[in-house]
C-alpha cells in the first residue's frame, strides 16, 4: 500500500495538501484498521496528517487535522476545584481502554497527584494558570510483545521543580507530605520530566497488561 | 466534601463524605487539628465510609492528625475504610500506623 506521495483520498476522490503520507481520509482510515496499524508499525503515525472531509463539509470546507492516537485533550486552569473533573475523565477513559478497575484507579490517582503538584508547586497555588493534559493511545508494534498502553502528557508554564524534589522521599519516615510523587511512580511504567522554553512537561506511560486488550473504537 | 461532628462522652466522631483532595483537605486538616489541639478531645474517631477518594494531601492531613494526637496523648482512630482509601494507605505504608476498625461500634469499644 502506498504511504507516500498521494494526497488524494482513494475513496472520496478528495485532494488535500495537509496530507503528507496517508492516501485515505480519516473516515476511511478508521474503517481500514489493517492500514491503520501498518502505518503505526512504520512509525509514521505521529507525522501523518489526516484529512477529515466529513468535518470539513460541515465547517465550510475548513480542513482539520487529527492525530489518530489522540484520545483526549483537556485544557483547564490551575483550580483545585477542577481536580474532580480531571479524575472523572481519566476514570472513564482508562475503563474504556480496558484497564482493570484497580489499574484505572491507579492511573487516575497518578494524574490527580501530578496535576496537584503543578497547582501547588509550579504555580504556587495561583489560580487560572494554564494546564494541558493530553492522552495518547500507544499502539502495539507488529511482532512485538510490548503491550498497548496509555501515554499521558501534562504541560504547564510554571516554575520547573527542584530536581531534588523529583526523587521523592523514603516511606520509612512517618510524616505528612511528599507522598504524591511516590503514588505517581508506583502507578506508572514510565515517568519522565522535562522543561524547555518555559514549558514543563511530565510524560507518564502505563502499559496495558497482557490479559487486557484495548477496545478498537 | 462534607464534614459532620458527633460527640459521645469524651469522643468526637467526624464523618467525612465525598472526596478528600487539594480542594477539601485544608478543611479536613483544620477541623481535625482543632479537635485535637484546641479542644483536646481525648478520642477522635474518623468515619471514612463515605469517602470516595483521598489524595496525598488528604493522607498528609491524617498523618498530621495522628502526630497531633500523639503529642497531646489522645487517640485518633479510623473506621469504614473504602477500598480506595485502604489502597492509598497501603501504598503509603500507613495501614499499620493508624488504629483501624471495621465499624463505629468496634472503634468505640477499642
């Protein structure tokens, strides 16, 4: 199947300059899971800009692009009252993906603690500062034993954390505070922090265990 | 988050309802520490049956309450732990640190 060169949707006879690799529109791509996974296996999924002609028709031919692995994107202010909203979204998303009830609670707790840390430490409790939460579906590579999973990226424009704080503390000492990072590390398979150009980014990954499978939507 | 207080003799029973997170843990902390440090209640029991969620700031409030109770020689007891609360105390390695009971009757008899 040709991945490069074509900018025309094979089924809809539409041409769109925003398509770099994908010769199908998003509507057709979703119906063609074989092609979808072939694209992923070649590592092209993040570069593929996919046209959405059905949306374009509804929006006066304006063409939107959509990352096929994007599951959820939330932009919200640093208001502690919104933590329950974030937890609700994460619970539903992880359940939908096939995580067990316990795993779902675990991932939700990690995200809640990460957002709490942003509000408390990066923004020092200042309300109405921007936080962006983005969730991606991690595909299973062809021929790989690696599980599918969920990638969560949290971004803020607050103060970067002191690297010493990112190590967490020993649980042998009974004292209040310092548990949030422990919950995050205990819940997630990958925890990576970076800071660049005034934006802090926390990347969290949780793999689906082999007994679970992602529901293909 | 709702907090109600009942008193039986020299015991205060605090019933917590809802989620204990960054938005509500300051209120939990304030009431708990007030009960221990200001009122010097000899025994404070927390009813956690209706707690749907607790985060690290909520756990920190409980730990602070425990320390305050030890400082003044009173007791802080918990009962009615939901799976969510039990799980969080377990991964914090605090299950054996607190006095935990199944129900109010057991906590009152302890």
